[in-house]
C-alpha cells in the first residue's frame, strides 16, 4: 500500500480568547495519497481555514494544537521547528489561496514574483529562475507567458491571476497542494479552465490535493473523496459517489438539498436552507454537534457524541441514524400557486451605449423588466454586465440611450434623481466590503439606510426585522464589517438594499461568496419578497444553476453585446447561441459529472464589423468574420444574434 503524502491524525486545535481555550477543531483524522484529491466541505465557521493553516503550519499566535499529528513525507509538522517548516513550505507543501488579487504584490511584475517563488524553492540564480518562471507560466496554460511576465497583477483577469498563483505554488514541485476556494468568484468558463488545469497538473506532478470549498458540485467533479466538516468536527467522509448519492449524515444531506437543480421551482418547490447557525466555539452543544439543527434528533443525540463509524466501503459517518437520512429534504412552497407576471414594465433600457476611451463596454443594449419579474444576466468577466447595472443605478453615465423606471426617464446620475426614484431602485454590489463603512456598526449601517429610504423613528424595530429576513444573527448587529465573514457582509448589503421597500433591485453577484446554505436562504428571501411585494430583479451571476432556478427571463452578454435573450426554459432547452452553449457546457452542474466540451474559451480580440464570437465559435463561417449577425426570433420572445438559423443552432447544440 502506498504511503500517504499527507496524514492527519486526531488533530485538535483551539484558540485562546480572554483567558479561555475555545475548541475549533476536534479529533480530525484523514489521509491523502499521492495523486489523490480530497475535498473538505462545510459552511463558514466550520474550521476549514483553520485546518488549512494547521497543515501549512501557519496558525495565528493565539492558536494551539492541543493534540494530534500532521505528517508530510515522514515529518510531523506539529512538532517541527521554524526552520524545518520553512524548508518544506514550497517544496513539500504549497497553497493556492482564495483571492489571487490579494495574494499577489500589486507593485511587482508577475515575472519577478514567480521568480522569487522559484528562488525560494530551488535556490537557483537569476537566469535559471527566469527560465523556470517562464516554463511554469507555460505549464499553467497562460497565453503568451513572456508577455504575462512583464505585466502587473491588475493587468490580468481573475482567471489569469489564479493561474499565476498555481504556477508559484508549483515552483518547488510540492507533494501536497492545498487549494483554498481557488475558483470562488470566477465565471463558468474560467472556472472550467482552472478545474481542467488542476486535473492536468495532478497527473503531471502526482501531488496530493486538499481542495477546500463550499461548492459541492464543483468538488464532486474533481475529487475522489469528500470530507464534510461541521463546527470543527469531521462528520462524514468517503468516496465522492457514495457521499453525494447516499449521504449518511443529515448535515451532508442538507448541504445537497441547498443546491438549485432543474427539479426545483423557486415558488412551488424552493431550495431548502438549513435552519439555525453553526454554533460558535464558545457555545458548542453537548452530544451530537449538529443536533440543534437536525430534523432526526432524539434524546440519544444529545446524550453523547456519536463516533465516526463505517457505513459502507470507504464511507464513514458520525450519526446514530445513518439509515434514516434522506438526501431530498423538501421545503414548503412559498405560495400555493405561481403569481402571474404583470405586463407593466418597471424598467426599460433602450439603445444604451457606454464607452471607456476607445473601448465600447456596452454596445446598443436594449432590455425590459416587468413588475414581479427576475431578469438574469450572464456572461464572462469583462462582458459588460456590471457596467450595465451601474449605468442603470446612476453610478456611471452612459454616452447615449434611455433608461426608464415606471415609464419615466431616469437622470444619468444618482445625485440628479429624486428620492422616490432612489428608493425604488437599489443595488446589491459584488464586493460588499467595498460598500460598507468600516467605522459604522451593522446596526448603524442598517439604521441609516432605513432613516434615508424608509420611515423615520422606526429604525430600531426595522433593523431587527431586516437582519432576521436575511438570516443575519442579531448578536452580530453591533459588530463592524471587519469582524464579519464575507458571507455575513453580503447579507448586510442585501438587507440594506431592501431598507426602503424597493421596486427594482440590481443584484450584482449577490450570492457568489456565500455558503450553499446561506445562498439557499438568500434565494428563498428574494423569491418571497418578489411574491409578497412584487419586487423585480436584474440578477447578474456567473452561476448558471442559480440563474436557471431564479430567473424568469435571461440575457446573455458577450463583449458588450447582448447575444441572446428569452424565457429561461427556452435558453436552457435550446436552440441557443454558440456562446450560451459554451457557457452551459462549461458549468455542467450534475453531481459527479464532468463539464462537456463546448466552444473554445480562449479570449480572442473580436472584430467590430463581424460576429464578436466568431473567432471562438466552432460553427463560424466566412460570413461570420465579415458581417454583423442578425437577430433570429424564436418562440415566446426568444432572440438569438447569429448568422445560423434556429434549426441549425438546435442541431449543433
């Protein structure tokens, strides 16, 4: 039997706070063989990042390893000294962090940063380091790596930055690679690129991979085994197929139930968020750690902590009743019937154009959103989705075009708009930390929004209601943004947008940073508000599964143009634009499935006088490279901007 590249045995970690030791990880045990990938999945606060820091030996100063061992290549890192750990970082073990932009030095060119990693790992001279850096950037499939070497981080896309981090992590040919949410925030095609790259590098380097994520469909495509972590305890571990097909712990089943699928309906059969919260380290329940949130709990569950026992071949669970677990927990419908969407348009955009210098970011965009409707907007990074939303919100001014709210033209800038128009049109931004005042508590932030947009004198009661609606713990209202997780900050941003009872909310990636359970709760909230208040949404997302679940109609943008619009069921059933087809195939969401091959996803400069997707399209003809395509009109308002007719598009999808 092959010796494991990484072995964790009985690991317990605690943080010191106000003279107390708070347990964060308890009795964690697993191993990863060379070339194997293990996913570690769980909500925020379950201890995933602490586990990664423990493996790398970079725990904060107030953390203590109470017991256990972490063995990498025969070395127990829990007992190794500073110099010993320094020697193996980058050589035996390396990490790729979640936010590539924050991990790269903004003042240094990419080549120099990769060269530094090479020098640290291989102890070579400048010339050899430069050649090795170029080779690493080539291995991670960056186009024109020599040009990338000369660029700064801000000149690269998110996917390119992530590839650079992977190249730096591979500089010392490590035997263990820890990936901490490496694709969070990336669009579907870039995510597919990164996942394909990881799979290729696994074969080339035979490294053991620990893949930390909250994205179950993603890890199920790339990892042979899954470990489910809850409140610092390993509650289920096993082969991916076994855990996802027949989970043996109620928490694993609940995580799977949170995922939108074609079988769900946002009103009649909505996704089911997990009720309650992950218990904090200073308030862990007796007995089973999951008992307070578990629908199967009995008195036996609170009497003692269940052991991690085998329930099948290579499948163990920490549950007293694994045979009772149901993987398809149903959620009560939001309404008994689906309300009709009014013909009245709450938003009309006509021929909107926005340029930055010579670059046209939004090119002749026209769309409408009806009252009570969700219009989903999808496309890769750089397609113009966020720019369009900011033009509608009045944050940036378009060069031309008309934006109407309830039939009345809106001024180009927010400061020129009436208070009623501002109240009626709100926005949830992609990066909440950039929009929350760091000096205000959450209670103050929400109170100010209510005072500005709603009724004065009711801030105190309204703040509690808003927090409850978005599943934000009341005990955190007096904290400041820096004391919150990314998901918690996003919930505050959503609550603030709804402070004035808006008619239209522009949602720019509102659930991209959230755990699956919190995401399910937010999707449920958005749908409930839509049913009760007839609010409309422009919902921007790179997660096509979420868009399919939530949107009534969908628009697909590519390099500043809308290339397809129509009812959601038509977009997903086809015929569809070749670019839409590429997005869908890159984001295949079936548990355990692999992305299907679609159009090329390499970025190519488009021609302004031709089809912008022609250089990437597998069905392009000479006409596509010389003429702008017409709109093809299908059923129920389905429109596709393509030279191919609808029947041909249906046959090639």
